[in-house]
C-alpha cells in the first residue's frame, strides 16, 4: 500500500453549514422574532476512499442533503473544510432525487450533456460522439439525443441524470436519494447501473437514502446522521449487525429483516427536534430511551466499538 492509498479521496474536517434567515417586518415587529440560525450540518468529520460507497442515513431534515451539497461544492461551508486527496479543491458531481426537477425541460438531452462537455473542455466536434458514449453507458442510445426530459420515463430520466454527472468524469459522486422517486421495479436497475459504474471506473459514492435496504445493499460503510451530526459510523455489516447507538438501534429495529437483532421494534418518542435550537449535550437526549444526566450536560465524544476497527459511536453509554 502506497502513502497515497492512505489519503482518503474525500474528507470533511469539522464541516458546518448554517442557514441564516431574517424574519420579515411583521414577524419582527409583531411577533418579536429575531434572526434564526439553522444548524443543518454542525461539525461533521467523515472520509470516503477511492472506489468506496459510504451510505448516509437519518430521518428527514437531519442535514443529509445539505452535507452532500457542501461536499460537492454546491454550498460553501460555514466552517470547516472539504478535502479532495488532502487538498482543498472542490470536486464531485451530484445525482438528485428528482431528475425531472433537476433537468431543464426546455433542453434536449444533446443540450444537457453538451453544456457539461463544454464545461469540461471537450471540443464541439467531439461532443456528439462523447454524448452517445455517455448515453450508451447508462443504457440509452443515440436515438435519445434530441428528445426532451418529459419524453422519458422516470427511470430513463434518472439515467440521463447519471449521464450528466458522468460527463464531468468525476471520481466522486453524491447520489441524493437517487431512487426514492422511482417505481420499485425500476429502482434496482438504477442501483445496478451505479454499481456497474463503480466496478468499471472506481468512482466513489456518498449514497444518501432514507431506505435502509438500499443502503445495506449498496454501501461498504455507513454513517448515521442525527440533527446535523454523525452519531455512528462503521462497516455496513458491523453497523447493521451490531448497532451501538440507541438511535441506530431504533432505526434498524424498524426493519427486522435487515438487523440481526431480535429485539422488538423500538419506537422513538416525538420527532427530530429543530435544527434551529438543538438540545444541549447529546442531541438525541430528548428521544433516547437510555438518557442519563451526563447526556444533558455534555456532548458525547467518539468511542471505538471494541473488536471492530472503524466502528465508532458518539454516545455516553459506550464511554
Ligand atoms: N436552503 C436552505 N435554506 C434554509 N434552510 C435550509 C435549506 N436547506 C435545508 N435547510 C434546513 O436544514 C435542515 C436540514 O435539511 P436537509 O439537509 O434538506 O435534510 P435532509 O436531506 O436530511 O432531509 C432542515 O432544517 C432544513 O429545513
Ligand atoms: Mg434530503
């Protein structure tokens, strides 16, 4: 193993992304509202190696999409850094949940891919042949070049979304709920396409999904996110077979097929608290069935799970 193999392809260091919102005049004067800060991503350290898929799971609103967008450079970080092979250069492409919303309805596939190829510096005379190559790679053909997004099925549209990402020859792709909007019968086709691309090219994925079966099937490692923070990470098998964080245990207990734990379903109280005013100490304390005094007083530090390298949990119970 060379030195380079030890440097992750992508790494985030203390990454934060806050959204600041100014209330309107009425809210300010009548309701006395002040500026609000949504701490969507609040101190995330993770890494992804070449050829690896890191699955990112967590309930809606916990900051998954924001994290993905900051990592590929669509949003600037509020604090912290994203490193590509140890350098602070933006890189990576994004595949979105809803290909229909992310493809301009007035542009043909030729135009959509052409823009990307132009950005990559592919000369005009080579763009058609390169576009056809991209289409064939995602299971479409030259016949689709002059069609508009509305003329395609959902699955085909997502294939165009994948081709568009590939047009930039990325080594890293954030796939944000890439199959959530698709019929179940089509989901596997798109997931197989992504897996095949990884085998061929060694591209790395951050795979964001609320579907744990999808993440279990696709990921080498998994990170569990709760209210702007990672609460547990580890190899997929370890994390699914031996979840250490009460939040992960609750998530997995909802799908007994996957988790080997025979325990009954753990029902979490309430919903995810607001990222505007996260609870002190451990953010999960307001819903945790094992809450202790220290959980309110101190933020948990990362603890390695014994006998399982790379399996790390942020929980006072394990300290
Ligand atoms: N562009 C934005 N402006 C303001 N708040 C946002 C924006 N995007 C996301 N948020 C807020 O950040 C938090 C995390 O959202 P998001 O990253 O979309 O979560 P997830 O993808 O896990 O559902 C939520 O509270 C959401 O309302
Ligand atoms: Mg999202």
